[in-house]
C-alpha cells in the first residue's frame, strides 16, 4: 500500500514511481510519501520484512531506488524512515505520518 498526500505534486509522484519496484517485491509493506512543506518530502516504509535487519541493510535495499532521481527531486527528500510495524508504533517521528 502506498499513501500519498498529493499525487498532483510531480516530486511526490516521482518518489512514488521510484518506490514501485520495492512494493512489487514486498506486498505487506506500507509506504507513505508526503510533502511536508515546499522544499521537503518525507517517506516512511513500514515493512515486516525489516524484522531482524539492521538499519544499514534496510537503507541498502531502498536508497538506490531514490538516489537515482533527478537532483531537483532527490534534494527534496528530508526523511526516509524504514521501520518494522512494532517500531512504527513506538516511533515519535512515525506519528507525524498519521496526521499527514
């Protein structure tokens, strides 16, 4: 599942397109992409497949998908939050996605 706050936003849509391959491989993952302000996009991936995987290894699976975006898009990424479902429940920053 991918949740966006504004699909008319070209930058948000570009991140959506970049994350599609991950979503095809991780059907239980929940991905939220939202524009925080005019220069900031945040992404949260909550995936049970992250259980037992270090933060570094989680990054290695997703970072290549977004870092290849054009600089004017990629530079707007202010947060890439990669959590298990349990971590998402306990994470303060994760709560910001609930109100987006």
